[in-house]
C-alpha cells in the first residue's frame, strides 16, 4: 500500500475550497463595519437613551422666552399709553363731565359748580390712567422676577430686561403723577374769586 499517493489524492487541489468551509459564508466588508459600530456604540445618555433624543428633549423643554418678551412690550406700551392718556379715560372723563353738568344745575355756589363740572372728570381721568400705570408696573415687575420662580437656568435676554425696566420706571412715574393728580396735590382745583 502506497501512502504517498493516498495523501496526494486526499490533498485539496490548488484553488479548491474545503467542503467544510463551503457552508460558512465569507465575511463581507459591510459586516466588518457593522461589527466595529456595535463595538464602539453610539453615545448614550445617563439612562441609556440616545444622546440625539436627549438633545431633542432639551430643545423642546427649554423655554423660548416669547411670553416674557411679549409681556415686557405690553407693559412698556401700557405705561406709555397711560402717561399720554387713554381713550378709556377720555370717555369716562366726558361721561363724568356730563353727569357734572346735570348736577351743576342744583349747585348753589361757584365752588360746587367747579367741582361738579371739572373735578370729578379730572379725578376719573387720573384714576383710570393710574390703573393702567399700575398694571404696566406689575407686568414689568413680573417679567423681571419671573426667571427666579421659573425653570432653573432660565434667563431673559438683555433687551427683554431693558424693556421691562422701562415699563417699571414709566409705570412708577405714572402711578406717582396720577396719584398726586387724583388727590389734588399736583394740580389743585382753581378757587373762585370771592
């Protein structure tokens, strides 16, 4: 028996594949890239969430400050309107003047006529404009202190703070002026000559 020939017969021919290896698929280049990605992995958050999802959640939950900006502009606008005089205060003043004309018919002295015709109308104008100034002052203060009571890390932009300070300052000036007008300190009623 010749063993050299048998071993040569059992030896695989050059370029032929082993039948045992024929059932296993050859690794592809794409599989190698996928295996590396699986080994490295994608960055995850603290709870195993994808970091892209965390960034999306942070941008969705972050307050935009639109409400604060709108409130600051509204407060500054109200304070300017109150200082220049509102349409509402004019209508109420004219209504009060009409009531004063009706009441002046029964007035016996000149001072009573002045009070009936002018004083009540001026006081109503000061009262209504003072209310508008107070609302503007409160809105401005709310915008300024809002971040302290809101979401942590929330800060209003500088221009919103500036407009809010303007609303507070003008509102305070309006409250002071209209308070003094209402109580006849700034512009007392004229006295009739005896």
